[in-house]
C-alpha cells in the first residue's frame, strides 16, 4: 500500500471531479425539465401526448445507460451530419435517459396531490396550464424532494459512465493514473471513497428531508 | 416462561449474523413497531450489513467493477495471483459476476428488509405462541409471506441487474452492448447494431416482466397483497 500516489496525482484527479460535478448538475437541470414535461404529458387525457410520453418512458427505462450513450453517439452524425463532441454526447444521453426516471418520480408526486386542489384551482378561474404551474407542481415537487435528491445521487454515480466515450471525468482520470502508476488497489479505493463521501452526503440529506416531510405532514 | 425468552435471544443472534436480517436492527428503531426485531448488543458488533448496503449503494457500480477487476487480484497472495492470471482465461467474466452479485445482493437486502418489516407483528406472535422456534417461524411463516410481498420490487431489481450487466463491457466481457460496439468497429453500422441491441434488451425485459406478472398472479395471497395493476 502506497498512498503517496494519490497525493502526487491529486490535482489531476480533482480536475476530473470538477467535470463530474458539472456533468451531474447540467443533467439534473435538463433531466428535471424534460421529466416534468414528460410527467405532465403522461397524465394528460390527450392520446397524442399520452402515448408518445409513455412509450418514451418505458423505452428508456428498459435500456442500460451505457447503450443509450452509444446510441446517441452513433445517432448524432445521422441527424446532424457531424458527430457531437464527447461532453455534449454525454450530456445529451444523460438528460434523455434520466428524464424517463424523473418523469416517473414527478408523476407519482403529481398523483399524490388531492383532486380537490385541481378542482379548486379550476373553479377559481385558472386555466389548466396555470393550475399545473401555480397550484399542482409547487406542491408535487415539494413532496418529491427526497426522491429527487436520491435520484440526484444516482445521477452523480451514473456520470462515471461517460468513461466509455473517453470523457475525462473523475473515474477516467483515476483510470489514466492507474495506467501510468500501476497502483490499482490504492487508486480504486480512493475513487470509491470520494464517490462514497459525496453520495453519502446526498443520501443523508434525502433521509433528513424525508423525516422532516413526514413530521410536517402529520 | 424461560423458553420464549431464550428464543428471543436466539432471534437476535440470527438478525446479527446474516446479512439480510442484520439490517433490520436500527433502521426502524424510533418506530418501536418491531421492537422484537431490534438487536440487543448493537454496539458490540460494529460492522454490520447496514454498512455493507451503504458502501455498495453509495459508490458507482463502475468503480466496484474496476475494483474487482483491477484491484482485487492484487490483494491475493502471490501464488493465487499467478494461478488466476495463468489458468483463468475469462477472469473479466468472473470479475463481472462478482461485482454484479455483490452489488445486487446489497440492493436485494434492502428489499428483503422492507418485506420482512411489512409482515404484521401478530404473525410473529402467533408463530411463537404455537411453539415454533425462531428459525421455524421465519422458515414456515414469515419468509413465505415476505417473498410474495417483494415480488414487484424484486422484478425491478432483477431488471436493474440485467441492465447493469451491460457495464461489464468496460472490462472486456462480450455481452450484448459490447457485441454491438464490436460489430460497429468493422462494419461502420453503429446505429443499426445499437438499435438491435436495444431491441434485444427491451424484448428480454418484456419477457421477464410478463413472467414475473404470471408468478405474482399465481402466488398472491388473497387479501394480503394490494395489487396495483
């Protein structure tokens, strides 16, 4: 065991961690937005909204993320005529993939709001869009915060898959350092520890929020 | 009155030493609903399944995979390492199996725990009062219930495991995704091959869901499981 190797390559690996966090935040924002649209479409009574959204969610929930990354990577030259750079390809595939999971979380959140809320909003003269925007979604999202934080932790872990298209995020850099220094045990334990610390903080936050929500709702 | 007490003590031991039951102790400690499931000597046994679950859930699967593939062999003694490198040609496959197995076990443990906690306390009481030992209580009363309750989350976990298997391509296992990528490398038809791979995944997932739906329908206990679909 020689933990010197970590100290020596610390700045290099930390740069990767910054990219990982950046990736996770962009995915979170984009995935949440697309997820809300999908969730609302999935609860819509219009069949031209309901069926495509449902098909989308089931399709992406049935695939491994790694395959979606390859798929976007191969699909983009066909659609746009040139290939995306690695960062953009990773971001697009993460958003497209995670949106399906967000959609299911948000749909459950919207369904947990009592029907009376929507009725009251409609009877006070709000349009359907205003009702969703000002009455249902604010309550639904608040209820869903613990689940969303858990999903954020999952996204943070999933960003490590950008590894496969050669993006130099944290795990890729650890891998590169290992290729040079050949100290697998120390380096992968270190990588695991770093992810563990970040994700544990996220999981603890989620648990706290869940407890607080339970207390407040009583 | 000595016998039931002894049974209780042995029950605690059981929770402590098996990965599934040990997680039961203090997750629900404040609730008091399952006091009989809480361990007595919590502090004397610091490394428990809860930590196992936490470690596996809070690190990316890819890191775990790399650990088993790159790092774990180095922790073995020299002769074992040499044997591994010389006589196990498909080591990447076994590393993948180990990683997937340990990871999925940690996730399933949580589902089992939830299933066991959802069994009404009266079931335990009734079983104990008929004179069953702790083992018999679990074997003949609790686990048959719990297993059926966890069929839906179990299906989800199985599909997750199935999808996670795609990640073993990063250590060189030739599974569906890797094959698609490999065919692309000499035909330049990546979009077609990945689409074919996607359809394969969707087809198998569909079969699994149908099969589990059938199992669930066959095994469901009237009045016990609220069936959503």
